[in-house]
C-alpha cells in the first residue's frame, strides 16, 4: 500500500516570490495573508513586525560592514600597527578629542563609502576591517555623528550607522571608556537640530540597549523620560523617537521585574503626551503605548480606560500619522480587550467605515485591518450585520488598482517574456520536508511547526489597501456566507461587464475573494459566470488575464464536479494557452492556477496528458528564471495528481529530457535545485519503474548533496570562525528525493543503496539538530524499510533508540515520521522487534492519550501501536487498557487499507492475550470494527470471535442491555456483518 506524503505547506507557498499583483497566484492554498508576512490564515501573530521609518538605508560598503572581529590590539588610531598615519589619541577620557589628521581620514573614508564605484567600495571595506581593530575608531565615529555639525547630514548619519553595525557585531569587546563615551554622547545630542541625526542617534541608542545593555545602563530610561519634559521641541522629539524604538525592541523587558517594571512610570507618562500640541509627538506617544497592547502589559491594562478615552479624543486628528496609530491601536484592542470596546462598538464601526475611505492610503489600510480582525471575533455577525450595506461597497471600491499600483506593476506592458528576471524578483525560498500521512488523507498535515510565516519587510510592503480589502471580503464571506450576496451581486453585475478594464479586473477579484465563503450561494450563477471568466482569459489586458486565472482556480472544485466537456475541458484548454502567454505575470498566474486545477481534477486529466505535457515542456524553453520555478511545481503537482498514469513511454519521452537537462545545468550549490528536486521527487514516485533509466545519476547526486552538507556542518561546528554554516535545505530536499526514488522504484532501489554509504549518512541525519532534517530522515528510513529492508536491518540496533527519543510531539512532523518508520520496521522485523518494544511503547501510549494531538499523528501512532502488538502481542497487551479507547476513535475514520489491516490484527491479538484490557471500552472496539467496509476473511473471523466471545461471556441479557447503548447504525452493521 503506497503511503502518500503530503509536503506541507503546499509547494508554491514556499517559493517566497514577491507577490506582483493581487492575488499572487503562486501562493495558492495559502490565501491572502501570505502577502503580509507573519499573518497566516490561522490568524496567528496578527501584527506585522514594526517597520521603522528612517531606520534603514540603502546598503553601501560602509553600512553593511560590521568589520572583522576585533583582535587583541588595544592601540588607538595612529599606532604603529595601524594601516593609516593616525596620530595617537587617548580613548579613555570623557572629554576625548580626535586627532585632526585622523579625523580627516575618517571623513574621507565616509565620503568614499558613498561612492558608487565598486573598486572604491572594496578599498573602503578593507579599510573598515582594519580600523575596527582599534577601539577608539568608534570614538571618531560618534564624534562625527554628534559633534561635527559642519559636516553634511548624510555623512554624519552614515558615521552613526557604521557605528551601529560595530555595536551590533562586537559591542561586548568595546573598552568601558569607549562604551561610556558613546552612551554619553548619544544622550547629550538626542535633541540635534537635524531630524536625520536625531533618528540615527535613536537607532544607536536602541542598538546598544538591545545588546543586553538596558540593565547595564540604568540612567537611560529615566533620562529619556526626563528629556520628554524639555522646552526644546527637538530634544522632546528626539527622546520620544529613541523611546519608541526601545519600546519596539524591548517591550517584554520593559514590563519585567528585571528592570523593576519601568512601564509603571512610562505608560502614564506617554498618555500625558496624547494631548501635545505637536502631531509628531502625539504620534510617537500613541506608537509607544501601542507596543504593549498585544502583550497585555499590566501597566497598560491598569490604565486601559484612560488610554481608550484618549484614543477617542484623537479619532478626528488632522494628522494622518496620528489617525493611523489610532486605527492601529483600535485594531489591536479589538483582539485583546474587546470587552472594553463592545459598549462603543457602533461608533467604532462608523469611525472605521470613514477611515477605510481616508484620503491617506496608510490610514485607510490600517483601518481596513479592523474588518479582518473583527471577522475573527465571535461577535462579528451580531455587530456588523446592520453595517454590511455600507461596508461592502467600501471594500469593493478598495479592490481597484490605484494608478500607482498600475505603474509599479507595469500594467501597460503586455509582452515582457523576453525580459530577463531581475535578482529581486526571486526571493529565497525554503523547502519544507516531507510529512508521512495515511492514504485517505486529503487535507494537509496539521502541525504548528508546518505553519510558515514569510515575515520580512518586503512581504509587508506588498500589503496594500487593495489586498487588505480583498482579504477582508474573503474572511467576511466566510462569516456571513450567503447573507453577503444581496449586498454584493448588484455591484458585481456592474463590475464584471464594465468597459473600463480596471473596474472589470476588480470585479473578477471580488468574485475570487468570495469563492470560499459564498460557494453555495454562487452555484446557481456559475454556469453563466465560468464561461465569462474563461473568456476573460483572452482579454487584451494582461492584468485582467492574470486575475481571471486566479479567480478560476478558486472555483476549480466546482468546475471539476461538472461533466468534463462542460467546463473542465474549455478551462484547461484556455489555461494551457495562458501558460504560454507573452506576459510573465500571466504565465505565472496560469501556471499556478493550472496546478490548483491538477490537484482538484487528479485522474480526470489522464485523457489530456499528452496535450498538457506538450504545453508544460514547451514552457521550459520560454520561461525566465522565476516562472521556471513555478513550472517545476506544476509538473510535480501533475505527477502527484495522475500518479502511475504518467508511466507511459511517450509521456516519459516528453517530460524527462528537459528535466534532466535542467538537472545537469544546475550546480550543487544552486538553490534552484530545491524546486527541481521536489519536482523530480514527485515524478520519480509517479513514474515508478519508468524512472529507472534516470535513477542512477539522480540517486548519486542526492547522496553527494547529503554528504557534502554533513561534511560542511562538521567543519563549521569544529571551526566556526573559518567555515560558514551550511544551508541544510540542500540535504533536506536530497533526502526527500531519495524517499521519492525509494517509494517509486521499490525493490529496484536496492542495488543503488548497496553501492552507496546512504545508511551511514542516514544515521548522522537522524541525529541532526534541525527538526526538518530529522523529519526527512525518518521518511526516508521508512521508505527504505519497505523497499530494501536487507540494508536497514543491520542498523536497527543503532536506529531504534534514536527513533524512540524523537517520539516527541513538540515537533509534530518529526514525531509523525518517526512513528510511521517504527511501524514499517515492525512489519519487517516480526518477533525480532521484541528487544525494542520498551524503547518506544510508553512514548507512543503517551502521544495517543495527549489532548489536541493532530489527527495525522494520532492515526500513525494508533497504527504503529497496533503493528507493535501484531508482532509482539505479549509485550504490548498488558498496556491495552491505557490506549484502547483513543486507539479505536483514531482509526474508526480511516478507510480500509493495509495499514489499517495490520493494526487491527494487532489489536485482536492483544485482546486475545489480555481480554480484560478491552472490557471497559468494548463499545469503542465495536464501533471501530463497524468502520470496516470489507475486511479480509480471516480478519473478519477474528472480529467475529471477539464479539461473540464477549457476548457469550456476559450472557444474552447483559448483552442486550449493553447493545441498547449502540447508535442505530452501529447496531445494524454489527447485526448484519457479525450476527450480534
């Protein structure tokens, strides 16, 4: 019986390609929030990491250099060991003064570092590394930043940013006088006349504070809070800027006993400034307090009513930054202190309706978040129902591309397929290792470690009003379902057939956004709408074609449920044309939508395989870098969806040459190997023996990748200063492809394993510190156990203790795969498993009894316990009473298959050894037996004997009373199948 592995999360969600338009079609299966960094569909971690204005600058040689680790030198600048002719100066005194010649050279270095010339940049880098050997170089840097007011602001600021990098890299090595001088200069100059310099000093202060220095710099917070009272605006604003950054970076520490809870003083202080005459100060004050909402800081909770009252007073502030921070605060309060907002909810909703239409898009975006958050609250339906008539048109209106969007997306460029992708088009992506699931599993494994957060600033900057409005409509459609349609359908009609392409495009997006929540209500309209959307795939505007691809993918499930000739065939034909579109964005959207269609249609696609493969293979020669990665996914998904139907000579002849050509072109260190290896893993599993001609070089390269990564990891562990840490994703994808080969080739893989050292490598991988490496190792171990146990058996004594220690549900997928591998080993070892039962049994019993254990892990655990009992009933049966109930409830819902068969045989044998262990929970056993549709004859006999044995033992009368508790269907099935 083949075990399907469901890679988790869905492949394209892992490419981290920056989303171009909304929706980003390659992020299929993840939903809108993939565009906004940490916000996942589950609604975890709703606030994005703070984006600090003025804190980041374009990288130059200077700003990116942290310098070499300082050596043992203690000579000041100008010493004999120094690369430049700097005269000596003393770094110790607080009245430190630079040497004029040294200062001029530092200034020249700062000027050079702003040069665009690469050679100059390289010289600057080398010079910086040398200068970082001398602690008082940092004195020069702070001097330029704070005191050299004759210099231009960019140079002074750059000096501060280089110093910030030095603090980050090796502050612990600064001599105390240097550190004290820097701290003193920062506090003395926080009120510099230049806002850029104030911001730079604020960054420097918070970087020092984040190096564990808040405890070591006790005067910092009192002094900054004191400076807030300054008559001088610049000083007050500079101190507030620094405090805001400290609040962002150290919010937990500020509310801890380690610092004596300074928040108790800070929060009331901040609240006083909500009424300040300067909008900048008001904005800082709200932003500071906002940092403590999500953590429910006690000092804020004690002042919550004052805070809310002050927020309401600022609701109509003239300053957009203030309004934005007010909206942000209300959104977070909705999540953590909804009890305080409920009395004012009607007014808040009215306010947010206005702000979602604010002329400042940043304010509108922050307000739009409110609807996303409200949709997750139990009171949503009750408080929002009467406002839908106002809200829906506002959200729909927000879903139109703005003029800026169209310019950024090059919306007027129709054909760009020949333009090479730029580097920033392709963000790094991370492979997720295989998770072993049972064959009936259609859904993705549920494990917290599988949730993926793309939390980077790029993802956040891609989050805009259009996307947020669409996401809000999506979640509200899931709350209100069909009740949303009366507000939407009249609008939709006007949008979908509008002569202006921007309006029509937004209508198609609306239709896609409501697909999940309003599906039932939309069904009557789909026979008319789907052909219209298919027609839109040929629109002359690329952005209309790409959104039509995405929206159609959202209705793929319905399309596939209809007779194939009605919608599937025309949709597939048009999508395949769009895969070869002249516009890269359309190619991407079509390829991704087609992969979704593949997942839904599965073997329905078999009659069209030749045509599909012709198109996908043709795309190889047409696609630029980024879309090539998405093409790999479409091919891998096709292989997963049609399985062994792909194993036809003509299909293999079409598909394999371009894949192998790409495989040969890529170097071992090329990250493009990840998606290609994943794709080949699916193809190898599907082609089975058809992959044999290609397996040897593929197998060897995978083993080499594992070996190289392990060697690099060992060198890094032993000499971290000389070697870089390896990218273990190379090893993970290689292990997964080896799994695919073992699963696809079965016994044919034996010779390859015999000629390699894979078992030795596997032993190391199974002990790796990285959970994903262990996860993939255990999947491969299970597959090799099934395919060529002859090579696994000699290692069992070494492997079993490792498997036992990985039965830790803290790492769901690792634990899941280890459990599955143990079950497979049981079936091969038979009674020889006896010495290892105690190593694993207690952990397995503990897992099956844990509350909230994911379904996949429960099922695999139940099967493995059953298999252990099948091969070693005497050892496992004494514990029967401790697991029989959860065991029965875990396996009652899975369909008949070999795993279930072996597990139930095991349970029957254990009941034979320890019948008393099942007595208390016998009704659960009856229910589990009844879940079988057609057990094999000898298994049916085992059930029959146990049921009748129990009935005979308790007597007819007691059995009657007992069976009265059965639900009618269970009673019927047991009577019909087993005569009880």
